C-alpha cells in the first residue's frame, strides 16, 4: 500500500467510531479535536483521488497483513496509532498459483570458486520473475575433495552467497535447498565439508517459513504459501533411519496434511536418468520402498538433482522431477542419443486443488522451452523405471518381432507380432509366431517371458533382461500353431509400465533354459501402447561418405508419431537385409542425423534405420551404401 492508501484506511477507521476513537482524551483539548476533524475532512475529500492516481508498481498479487505506526497531534500531546492492514482476499488473488523456481548442480571443478555464466544469467532472470520461492536440489559448491585446505570450504560458500544466495535474499525471495554430495557428503572423510555447510547456513538467512528445523541444514521442513516442503539429506545413496523417521513424522503433521501440495527435495534421485550415473551409489537405495513412504503419505512430487539431466518423470502417483544442471557436466539421457542441455524449471501450483500442476523448463543457454515430447517416454535403469509424467493411459499394445543371434539384432520378421489389449480388468495377449522362428526350433519346447529390460551399468545402449513379470513355458512341437493366446490379471503389471512401454515379450527355445542376452534362438517384441507406434518408412536425406577419412554422416527426415512424440532411431550397418553380421550400431535418438565410423570400401553395405529407442519395434527402413 502507498502512503495515501494507508491514510485512507486510518480515516475509515476514525469515521466508524468518531474522531474521538483516535484518542479518548482528545475531547479535553478543543484545539486538538478541531485539528483532527479538519484533517479527517481533508482525507475524505482529497485523498481518495490522489490514492487512485498512484501507480501500483510491480506488486505481488498475494499480499500479507502489514502494520504501520502513525501519530496524530504534536509534541508531547502526540497520540501513537498502530494501523493493521488486512491482506487482500479478492477472487483474483486467491486464484494466483504458487510459483517455485527450481535449479540444481551449480558447481564447477573440485575446489572451484567460479560459476558458469548460466548460473548468473538464470539467477538474474529468476530475480526479475519474482517467484514465491526458489528451491535448489543440491551441489551448490565444488567440494567432496579431501585434498582441499580447510579455508577453501568457507571461501566456496562465500562465493556461492555472493553469486546466488545474496541476490535472492536482496530481492526478498525465500530460498529452499538440499545438501548435495559436493556440499557436505555424510561420509567421515568429508566431516570438514559437513561442518562448513553447517557454519554457513542459518535458518533466518533463507527467508523461509520454517516449520521444523530438524537437523538444519541437512533436513528440515518449511512452507511456501500453501505448499509443504521437506528437504532431506539425500547427499548419499543411504537415507538414515533417523532421517526417515523424522520424514514420516513431518508428513503426518497437520501442516503437511492440510497443505494444498506436498514436495520432498533431495539430491540423489530414486531412479537413473543419465548416462554415466546408472550405477549403484548414484541413486537412492531401496527406491521402491522410499517411493512407498511418499505414496502412503500423499507426497505429490519428489525433486532431485545429481544426474544432470532434466526429466519430468512419474511413478505410482508421485511426480519424480529430475532437475537439470546449471553448472559443469550436463549429461545425456539413458538410451536416447539427444545432446545434453543445461536447464532450469518453474513449477506452478494452482490454488485450486482440482487444477493441474505445470512444469515449465528452459534451456539455460538459449532460453528456449524444453517440450516434454522431446524427451524419452520412459527411462529404465538398474533400480527401476520412470515414465514421462504426461504419458496417457493405454488400452492396446502391439509390436513386431525382432530376432537376435548371440545377442545381436538380426532383422525384423514380417507378418508376425504381438498384440495385447485391456478388457474386463484382464490383459489379453495374442502371440503370432513367425514361420522362420518356428522352423529354427526343430521340435524344441518354446519358452517365453514377459519382462522389463534395463540398461547395463554405465552404458547407454546395452540391454539385458530385467525383472521377469510373467514366466511361462509353452510346449511347442514342430510344426507349431501360428498363434497362441493368454489372459492375465491386470494386477500382474504396473500401470505406469504399460503406459511407458517398458515391457517386452521374449520367446526362446530349450527346456529349462534361462532368458539371457546370449540365448541363441530367441525373438523379442516391445509392448508399446498403440498411440505411440511410429509411422512407416522414413526418407533418408543423405549418406555422405566423403565427410572425412574417419566418419560417415547419415541424415534422415525427422518423424513424429501420432501422439506428437519424436520418433528416435538406432542406425545399424549390416552386410544386407536380415543379415546376422552387424558391422556397427549407434543410438541416434530423436535427432535426424548421426555419424558412423568409416566403412571398408571393398564392398557395399546395408544401412538400417530402426525406430524407437530399444531397437525392438517398428518398421525398418533400409538403404544400400555403395563405395
């Protein structure tokens, strides 16, 4: 409120109870009484016009109650008045969403006092936006190095304060955070860093409405408008039992239960997102159990960092937002092929409980929006999968077959495939066995499995069988029936897994044989939701074999599936259609271009574009490459 508006409120208060309401003793002094009444008349006649003519400025539409001290009278006869202005409660202000900016992983090399320009630029942009709060999912400084001298840690925190925390504090923006492995790892070898973090952080400097200090700054709870947030210590893969007990208590508190939205903030994610991070120790241990703690206590979102790859995931009713990095080392997504990006996000939570929450994410370098359709439909790592949060429910799934020989793809088999549909709370499976595959069985029993598939540790393009969902042995004596069917209770499958296309059906020969990548006779199909089947053959724009002595450049037309998602590809070089001799395979992701190593020019080669990230679904487009 500007000064004129404050005086008008004073006037309105005075008029309701008469001029004597300002001071009961004022009637003993006729001069003071006359002054007060004349001053009141001036406010009634003049001040409303002045007040309405003043510019409102850049005001937060959700106002807090304020108190202003004024005096009426002069000298020793002045009478102090405390005026409390109630918060505005208009319909427009009640409908304004809570906006929370989210950043992560700001640090540079070990011990560095510097930050990339993306950090400064993003902080400046956030200050201009004036969100309700900022939360940072860890790695604010560049610690976790035992060789650093003692004075380096306070120096790094001082530079972080100068470049990040102080600009936000000066702008009056509350700042939530979680400790990352480079800020204060819980292992004994990094006790110095832990103590330096404790010395730097003070609750009052965050400008947060802290509800429970817990073991500040390692775990604590706070509120941003009607959003309840827990920061827990996920700076290593192990969540300690005291921390977990404290989290349960907080989530059952009245503040949490009555909140419009509940967020948990930690550094390590539940599941893998990025190349080079898909290994034990880089994700939280027992992620499914931790997710159950969240789902059973109505947590809406878990925000994490560490993997340096933005991904708006979802699983079992909880949004799993993996925040991209602003500092050094952005990483590509698992089995996707697209180049990494530095990103930051804005979370908007409407006041109405039935309205949807939106996540807007931008490239920190270009400012461009990151659309969810440019990201993988699901990510599957060592400890489990997540699906993209906008994946719609599906009713039907289907796939073509791709056979493998000693673990290498050997070509798509035509006129066959797998179909699955949801009907009467059951999943109906129809398997159409290709004659080529049946002939190779030579009278052996046929086994098949429905299973998940995961990327091996540290790899972006190597698969092995994951969790077996449905084991089954189908006796098959040659010549076989061309089709067999099966019905399953829908409860055997994870609904999110069906939405994300994380299930596969693999057939293989031999009684008692285990499903593995080296099984000689096997055929695999990915059960993809029908809305996300890729289109037909993709035109190849060019195969440039003259680019350099060591690389070929391959380009093709970008393709979009009926759901609007980019179709991503594996590029494969063989000796010919259906050949089991694979010269080279490379994940291309959604980018319509890739490079391949130089090919011997003693013969022609066959180039195949295989849709979808696992190379196990969709029509293959093939081209001969002549030297």
